[in-house]
């Protein structure tokens, strides 16, 4: 092999190594296995790739027939954002519920059990936890994915989550640096902007990330947000000042830097994914997350070729690409060597921890009385893309299992109390909402229901910002399946 051919081969393998693509189907397609054999070091999984734990374990084993150190990544936050249990709802409450309990030992144990289940299926990199301080209650994309609005609470639970997850041999990826909590725009749709000064950033947004770094987080995910106080022109994912200057040099972080999904409109709609990927690596990112919406070999080849061309043209230093690829391979090696607890022993001890945590997170206000055959009206907002609309939520199914004869209906944006009352008849109404404070139509319907039927039970499964209303009000701090179960137990128990 000539020196030039060897250099080209090395560039190609390094370019492949920094990509974290997705794919379609529940088995690895031939093109993906081929790219893994040629140098692709990481693969991202989404709900479309998972049918059962057994199928997932077979899929990850199939990927490792090509290389035993491949990183298999997933966006498994628990709570509202689940891929492992996308069709049934999560067995673990999310961050806001854990923050509401404020027991770091519980957070650590929940994260460890979640990590154990991932490791048992062959997943070794989790794009979690969210370290964002939810300082803006109208945030459309973070909300219950945050441990809360208190900086130090978010910091201590972020650290506990990282420790628990990595104790199971699964690398944590703390997100969304430098903090997505004060935005009012979803970066899946547009580029959010945070206009605060450096002192506020240091005292609020950065504190949980510092805690995660001290806890040894193996990866950090960048946010597609513009923070003018740090960089007035480029979003964090593409900013040398933020990724290299702040995260690497000022905070002293040495682990892997992963981008948020590059096909999100904040990047794809402004820079394009090819140019955006080159700029991200040049800025200091080590891995390009892509595949939530783009999941084909053509995307992988386009990004690979864009990175190689940028090196040849001199717009991306070859040393920077090589350093990024080396960090990816180092993490892959860590996951290969990381000790994983005995699954059966750990699982037997921790099988009910998710429901236990969900029960502890409930805040119940008002009088409880036995119900026989209630009518569950779920007032359903449009789900944000991170959560997805394929995962069931609410209390109807869980309540029906406890109170046979329970009836239910789902009411989309614009529904009125009159529609609910007409369907409910003389049954007691259980009104289930999600972030009612962000949806005027929901608030209006809820007020009218309680006025017409003072015995209405209200279950808030999002951020509990409004004053409790109804004869019984339950705040679950999240919409995971176990949160619905915990609320149903209270309603059925009287």
C-alpha cells in the first residue's frame, strides 16, 4: 500500500469512526454491517429498532460479529423519553419525578437498574441524563426531562445518575451542553437562543455539567442553541469557543463530545448536515449523532465523504479528525472492558424500583373517595419530537386494570369540557393533562370540567405549574407507565 493510499484509508476509517448513524428495522441491514467492518465504530438505536429485549440482544450481538467493541447508543432517559419500552411506556420515572423525591441514592439506584437492563441487551452508551436546569417553565422540549428548576438539585441528581448508569457498565452522555433549560424554542424545529450573561450561565446552566464531569461522565452531548454571551454567531454544537474553549479548557473535560441529532432543523435548516458535521468536528466535537430521521447508507457515505474532503481541502485539520476518532475508540474500549453486574442477581433486587420511585414522586392534594366506574378523559397535547407520539401515556389502561368497567376517551387540542361531559354521562370524570399551564385550551377545558363537576379528579402528568384543582389532584411529575400506575393506585384506592 502506498503512503497516499494508506493516508486515504486512515482518513476514511477516522471519518467513519466519528459517526453515530441510525438505521431502519429490527435486524442490522447488510450496509450497516459492511460499514462497521470498514471502520464505523458506533450505531444509534431508536424505537423503530426495538421489539423486545430478546430481539434487541440479538441485534447487538449481530453488530458485534463485525467488531466486538462497537458502541451501541440509545436515547433512553426513562420517563417520557423511552426507546427500550417505546410501545408500552417506561418502567422508570423520568428526571422530574426523581428530582421531586430528591433522594440521590434512589436516583443512583434507578439509573443503575436502567443501565443493567440496557447492558443486558448489549447497549453500552446512553444519551442521558439531561442535566438541563428547567428555569423556563414554558420550555417546549425539556420540561419533565429535567430534574427541576433548582440548579443544585439538578447537579446532585445528574451526578448520581451518571454514577448509577456507569456502575452498570453503560457510558453516560450528559446533555445538552451548555444547557437547554432556558429556551422557548424546540431545536428540532428551529435554533433556540439563550440571552443571559456569563455570570448567570456559570451560576445556573454550567453547575450540573461540572457535577457530571466530576462524577466521571464518559460523554457530553452538545446543544443546538445560540448563546451570544459565549459565541454570538454559532450554536454550541458548532462553536470552538464553547466546545473547545469552555468545555475542554475551562471545565477540563477530557471525555467524548457528542453532537445532538444533526438532522434537527436548528442545524440541518441553517448549515446543512454535511457542512454542520465538518464544523462540529472542527469546533471540538468527537462524534456526530445522526439517524433519528436519516437512517440510510447514503447519509453515512455523504458525511464520511464530507469529512474526508474537508481534510483534503484544509478546512478540517487532519489531527483534529484523528483525535476525535481516537476518543470514540477509547470509549468503545472502555465499554468493552467495563464490568457489568450479574444481571439476574441485580434484577431480582431492583425489579420494582421504578414503581417505588414513581409512588414516592406523587403529590396528592384533596379528598380521596372510592370510585367504581370512572370516565378517564385524556386531554392530549401534540407530543414533542424527543418524546414521540408512539409511546402510550396516561392512567386509563392502568386504572382499568384496577377498576374493571372504567371507560376512557382521548381529546386532542381544541377539545372542550362539553365533549368530555357528554361522553362521561354520570360517571366521575378523571381528567388527565400534560403541561396544562402551556396549553390554554387545556386549561379552559379543565376549569369548565371542575366547575360543572366539582368531584372531578385531575391528574397532571407534566410540569405541575398550575394550582391544584378538582376534588382530588395528583401531580405525577412525568408520564411514564409507572407514573400512570402510581396515580391509578391512588384513584382506585380511595
